[in-house]
């Protein structure tokens, strides 16, 4: 396989993949990162929990995604891999020798899955259904100078932008595999009030060892406790609001009953009491 591909090569390999109009080339760096004698191994497990957007983070996150000097001439994205343990992969994909005899007889009824369905990636969502890799633009002031010659610069970009978008701190990762480089030929445009000339922009996708960031048991228990306390506070606030509404409704109902008693006692000349309509005469289409 050639380590690079242009538009024609991509369309030949992936018929259903959308290729942007300003894309012109890509470089498959995984060929260098994982040569045949040292392949990538799936011996580490990791999983991500996506919180509801209404849940406030318990750890303060002041990371800046796009500082004033952000420059899209270089961008860093991350491939956050999620997968179960190897034991679980084997158990879900095939029969094991230690399985009971009865289970082996019912292998046809078991729901085996392909291994690729157990390996997932955490991605962002733009709009309703457009997925995107997590990351952002390079910043000379925050990430360092000369990303072409210094590989650690874009690693810092990946750490900063990933934390700003997801809250995941990748600074504990020890391995950063340069997986893919994508090149775009951008036309002249205006960004945040300044003119950006026509140029080639480079997007680098990294595959970090995210399992190095998995919190220890004590850290996980602390996070669990903090989120539990936050949920209790929110539930209590909602109960207090509901109790206040109920009290107000009771007061309105009591006031309404008093007014009805006055009207029935002859203080009003109009008749407000009506007999209920028979169900056979009701029309659901005009009911409110």
C-alpha cells in the first residue's frame, strides 16, 4: 500500500466517503508508527462516559480552545480509542475452551460480534449528525514555535484543544502515535476580521495511549461522589421549585372556591355553574 493518497485514490478506495473540495493529499503515517515487526496491540482497555450537556463539570476547566493567535495552518486532532479487555473481546467474538459443554452446544444461538464492532472512537458532533475528530488549531503562544520541526508542539495543541472540548486531560499519555496527516489547499479568506492568504493547511491526527489517563480507583470514587452530590443538589432545587408551585396552586384553588361560594350566594347576577356535557356529545377535534 502506498503511504499517501490523492483525491482520485481516496475515491477509488472509499466510494461512499465524502471528500472536501479543498482536500488534495493525505499521508498515512501509521505505516511508520506500526511497522510489521512492531504492530499495534489491543491489550489495554479503556471506556468513556459521555455526560449529559446539562451536567456541570465537577473539575474546573479554563482551557482556551481558540486563543487570539490561533493559526489553522496547523491543526491537531486526536483519535480517542475505546475498547473492552481482551478477555471480553474473545468471549463476545468466539467460543472459548473453558465454556461449558451446554453453552458450546448452543453456539448457534449466541450473538457473536465482529471484533471491529467492539473498538470505538470518541468523536465530536457538529450540528445534528455530522461527526468530527476532537481537536483544534495550533497556537504559537500556548503550544510553542515551529510545529514542522518540533513534534512536541502539536502534541501540546492536541492536549489543550481536547481538554477544552471534552475535559479529558491527555497530558498523562506517554505514547503519541502520528497516525495520519491531511493536507488542504485553502483559498484566501477572512478569519476574525483579518485576511488569511491562500495557503496549504495541515491537519495531524494522533493516536494517544488514552488508557494511561484512566483514573485510579480513589480518583474515580472521588469523581463519582462529587457528581452524586451535584445531582442531589439539583434534585433538591427542583423539588423546592415544585413545592413552591404546588403551594401557589393550592392558594389559587382556595381563592377560587371562595369566589364561587360568593357567586352562588347571590352576589353575582350571572349564572356560572353548568352541568357537565354528556360524553356522547364531545368532539375531540375541537376540544382544548
